[in-house]
C-alpha cells in the first residue's frame, strides 16, 4: 500500500508541475515588465493588434478606445482585469498613426515610459487638416517676424516666430491654428542679411491636428526692429 501511495504521489506531483508550466506560458509573455518601475511594458506584450482599422475621428479618446477593444483579452491576460481604456496615454497623433503608453497618473498597471510605447495605425475620417500648399489666398511674402522672438535661444524660437508672423498675416485662413501647429524646415532656412529678406519653409507639425505635414510653403520675411 505504501508503495502504491508513493507512486500516486509522484504522479500527482508530475501533473501539478506540468500544469504550472502551462499556466506560466500564458500568451507567450514571460518578462513583460519595465525593470525600473515593475509596471507592465506595453511593447513587451505579445500578440497585440496594432492596426486598429477605421476609428472615426482621430482623437486620443477614439484611439485608446479602439486599441483597448481590439486587444482587451490579450491586455487583461497580461495586465489584469482592472485595466480600462482610460489608463492609456496617446501621443504623436497623425491622421494615420499614434503612439500609446500607460498614463503617468491615476493608474499603477502600465509603464508610462516612452521606451515601451507601441505605435498603432488606423484610418480616420476624411482629413480635414489645412494643406498649406493648396490653401488659396495664403499670404507668404514679406512677412514681418518679431526679431526678439526669432533670436531667442530655444530650439523652436525661429519656427514659432515665423509661424506667428504667418498666422498674423492670415488671420482668417489660419485663425484656428497656433505656432506649435507648424514646423520649420531648418535646412532650407536662409537668414535675412544685407537688406535681403530671409527665406523659410513651413509645414504642419507631425503632431498637429490642424495643419498637414509634408506640404510646405515658402515664406519670405524681414525682422522687426
């Protein structure tokens, strides 16, 4: 009888061990944490669907909701059943893509580190952003740029100063925009000198929801005294 019990015990241990191995396998995720915070790193989760399909308006709310709905079972298996769509932080939104991480606040499940972000793609409603190169009546010549702003030491001072001048010269056409909606192509910048105007090219910032990127316009400008 003792021998029989010993055999049954050994079999039981083997079965238990096997079941543990299976459960640890999960969906193929082994170490999926951010080593600095111990929180789950999105980019380490396997089998995520990153093509979200049609999402309607490309708002952060729609993007996080679509990402959660496409991946709910995978995410909850990796992170836990308390995970919700409002725990994601969406950035770098364009008309076809965005970056997702965990939020910095109000959640303790997902790492907020950009090192573990995922990039999702999608299709959205017809792009209603301004195409500068196709905007009829846009004033781009002889703009007056604020010299103090232009000569600042910040990385974006020149871009913002020229963008402000463009917006000022086109108050109606660009009334919904701000300087950060624009991006200066620095390699094409010609500084004003010897009485000659400066030349610059502006396009929409890749993060702008109001102005298209990749469609620059050439601007001539002088600096105000």
